[in-house]
C-alpha cells in the first residue's frame, strides 16, 4: 500500500511534496505529479482535520503516500488523521525518548501501541486487512528541531516502532542561536543536520530533511538522506509568479 516504504525497500530516496494550502483540487493536482509522498501540513498552515479529509480523498486516486504533519505530539489528532487515511505521521518537537514513545504509541494498534480502532477511511484505502497491516505500513517521523532533541538523538532514534527522523532546520537553528535558514549548505547548522543524519542511520532508521530549494534537496539526497522535501505548493506558486510578470514587462 505504501509507495514510500516501497521506495525505501528498493534503497532509494523518497521525494516528498508539501501541501500548505487547503483544498481537494490542489491536493489532487499535486498527487498527479511525480511525488512519492505528499505531506499535508496541519502545524504551520490554515488546514485543519476537517479540511484534510477531502484532500486525502483526492489523493487516493493515485499511488502517492499520504502523510500528515500534526500540530503537536497529541494522540487524538494523530488518530483522527490516521483513521482518515493518512499513511504517515510527522510529529513536531520530539525532544526525548518519552516524547518519541508517546508519539509512536498513538500511531500503533495494540499490543504495540494505544491507537483506538475506528479507521473509517483507513479500511477503505487499506482494504480488508488494514488492521493487520497498518502497524507495519504507517510511517512515523519524529521531528528533531531543538537543542534537547539533538542531545537525545540516540535514545530517540532507538525508540521501537519509530521509522525515521525528520529535520526542522529553522527551529533547529533557532534553538542553537543561529538565524532560521532552511537550506544550510555549510556552516554550524549544516553540521547539526549531519549529526542527525548520522544518528538516524546509526540506529538503523531513516532520515528526512525539509528544504525550500531543489539544489539543496538534491545535495541532501546525495549526502544520504532517505527523504527530501524540496518545496511546497505555496512556494512553487510564489516562485513561478515573478517569471510570469517579468515576461509581461513588470517587475
């Protein structure tokens, strides 16, 4: 069911798109591009759970893996979007082993976790064996984006059931006293990012990184990241608009 995990099983890097604008039509258009996975952002956008459901429905016509970044490490929101058909969860601000265990537990059915049964769309998109396969198919990403999270990287990465670490570069920079820059080709934040990549792989799990530039995402892919997010729907619109106006003699 999960294209994302199929890409990983083949030893390749997942190319992840990002949806920060609400709307099923936009989600449908994005899903019909060449993304391996698409993340609906509930943390830093105007999208809520109710708006996310039709976006997940629109994506279901393709093989793209639907991921949701939840607003916080709060089990009820995770369970709601999983029930709605998400096949991956990105959880922000995971700072220690306890945070990671609470996150993973909310995404797994018993006996591996505390997820409640009631996947009203999961049973549709996942099929009759959804309850048997969900624990292994749904991907869990713990965001490492604080000084505390980096200090506890080993214990977080070794949390049973955790599939990957995901880097929030601007908050990571903030927490270490650096300007909040997304694309860190070099410098102190680049060194922190390299530590997280190394920590994930040392624990036998995957690592993903957020970017806003294709050249940076390509560099991170070459450096060994297992998932890269090169841009978002909003950033693609903003990036294309100046060329349109320049071609019309404006700007």
